[in-house]
C-alpha cells in the first residue's frame, strides 16, 4: 500500500505539473482515503462520490489505476476539450456519476442513492468523500438528518480532515464542524482514524460496512494537506498554487524517498 500511495502521488504531481494548475495539496491529502475506499473496498454495485471535487486529479489517477481511464485520456487532463476538467464532470465515466465541486452537494446525492438502494432491496454501499471545510455547508446537515430518518446504514461518509480550507484553518472559519462528537450527536456511527494509514482505513471501512444497525456511518480521517511534500504540508497556499519546475522536481524526489526508492509512474 505504501508503494501505491507513492505511485499515485507521483501521478497526481505529474498531472498538476503538466497543467500548471493548483489544488495540489487537497489531492495529496485524500489519496490514501481513495485507495482504501475506491480502489480496495468499492464493489461493482457500490457507488463512490468525490464530493470535494477540487481533488479531481486524485480521482482521475485512481480511476486510471483501476483501468477505467486510459493513459492516453489521462494525458488530456485540464486541456481544451478534455473529459477530465479541473472538477469532475458527469456522463463520461461510470466512476464519475455526478458533477461535483460546488461543495455540499455530494452527501445529499449519496444519501439519495443509498435510500434508493434500500427501497429497491439492493445490497449497495455508497461512499462519499468530503472535505472538512465542506461540513460548513447547510446542505450537509440536511442530508445527515435525511440519512438518520431513513436509517441509511449503507451510507459511509469519509471526511478528509486536514484542518485547512480555502480561507484559513477550519477551526478559525466556522469552527470544527467535522468533529467526531458532532457527527455522533446527529446519530452517525463514527470512527476517527489516521487518514494516511491505509490499513487502518480499511479496518475502519470494514467495521462500518459490517455494522448494519440502522445508523449511517462516518469515518473522520485525520490528514495533512500536501501530504508527502515537505514544503506543501499544512500550508494554505497549496490549496491554490501551481508548482515551478524546481518545486516539481523536489516534490517528486521527496515522494520517491518517503514512499519507496522503487516508485515509478
């Protein structure tokens, strides 16, 4: 898993370097969450929604790994006419069922899919990956009450809790709306975990998926924005900045060193 974390990080860095685009730190913080849920635990009948759509490059890299997005298509990221824009667009790939990026929409959609599955008697799970800043949105809390009302224990909310959002530290903007205590108070079965420990994430997902007690699930994953690149880690500016050529070289060297000397893209 450590090698895969490195491989996907290098892929993400390459995409952002080619596009000369930002949102790098946001993608690096949630790679391990996607490995655990989208790559390792999502079944054919399940749905994965990346609600924090600004981390689209990480989603594209993962779908490239699973074979849904070809290498040739991946090379078109951020270019004119691409099927892989800065935020995920619908109707292109089965693994991207909805457009996301306007924050607060992913959880309501996920709750609707989970509810539909229950009404149809399906054995489906719905994973939705959110940012901690996104939990500021009012639609998030409407959806949590809907999920509780309809006993959607097939809904698994993954929160990328890196402590930073577009305008500062989440604690300083609207407070810690991603706190485990808050989600527990609503009624969600809630687990806190190291969001960069894939094995711990897999254990948390398996535990939540097996606990069909009529309560929706939340996994609060403590992460680091820009994880793997020293000059990006826990730095607000890497929510936005593109890399210079020198910064790109440094980032790739650090990821290769941290995750495996044999990592390649």
